[in-house]
């Protein structure tokens, strides 16, 4: 469990900046002093990148309305206009420059990728996928001390580790393949009851990730197959895939897209038990 979480989230009004997903809110209030979070190289695609809103530069009336709206976002169905808030003493220019840097990472093959940290469902996973040193390198705590993000009707605040937390043994390479599983992990989480507790949600996410990785190793061909394997695997015993009947099913499923999903979709408890017994 990442130990960055505060026991109680900070109130929206205690923050200095808000990040707004421009794809979700292309037509936000025209009088808000938003800045584009995009490097000059990607300027033609600026509409795909988020806005940065320096909260202290808003008019008093608009700030008050926004804070009230963010404070009332306490239901999973009422997604607020900003799902990520930052606390920082730095200037908007400095924050903007750092956040643009954080948007890009290079993998072990020196390929560039976009890091969608402004999506709270991704930021949540970064809190446990990245080592403390990598986390501090990506989101420097001397620039931003706290991040607060909204997830499933609740706000959560994290305090960032300092850059000197990096241990010599820590990997300095982004876990690209694991990060690319974020979408699949979220698909499985979306089929489960909501997790009110962020610690439990993190543990379940790690278990889902391990099951997805195993499903890929076993050669299941489609995303739907992978999701089904992880979803059902959460309530099955360890190494259930090694049982003879299940192994035979997996052998068939490798060469038949969506076969695994379609075949197991309507199984009841009794059938699962019979198929996974040693």
C-alpha cells in the first residue's frame, strides 16, 4: 500500500490549482483564466490535452461557486468539472512547465508516451505502480506538495515523497506495460461494487493486475477474455488455471477470440468449482 494518503482529504478551497480534462469539458466558462497544458511541439493537438486553472486568478464570485460545486461532488454519478487539485506555492508558469514535463515519459526502448495523470482513475494507479523515487521524479514535491483527486464520489489527498527517497536499488524505468494495463484494471473494477476504502481498492487493483498479467501469459487473445479471466479469478483459489479441465479450456481459448468470455459468462458457482478443482 502506498503511504501517501492523508487520513482526511484537504478541502477544495485549500488548493491553488485545478486540472480540467479538456476532452470532458471543452466549453468551460470562458472567463476562467485557464492555461493549456501542452508543449509547443503538440500545439496542433492542444484540444486533446488538459487545462490548468490557477484558482487564485479567478474572480471571487466564480471561485466561490466552483468551490461549492467541488465540495458537493459526493456521489459517483456527479463527476465534478475538475477531478484533480494541486497545492503549490509556485507561480502558474512554473507549475504549467512542470505539469507539461510530467505528461511525457520514455520507456526502456526510449519511446515516448503520454502519461494521463490528469485522469484520476490513472493517478490512483500511479500511486501504487510507481516506486517512491519514480513518483517523486515525475511529480516533484518541491513544486507541488499535495495532490487531491476525486474518485467514485470521494476526494483523496496524497502528499508526495521527496526526491531523496529514491533508493539505489529502485528501478528508474517507467513500468510501461503495467501502466498500459490501467484501462483493463479499471474495466474489471467497474464490474465490481464500489470500494469506499482506498486501501482496499488498491489491494484489489494489484490482484487484478496480477491476474491480467497471468491471462496474457496464458495466451488469452482479446481484452474481453483478459477482463473475464481477472474478474472471475478474484474469487477463485490461487493457481486455479492449473486444474486439468481449466487448462483444456484455456488451450481451446488461445486460438478462438472471445471464446473464453463467451464460454464462462453464464457459469454458476457449481460449474466454476467443477472446472477448477484439482
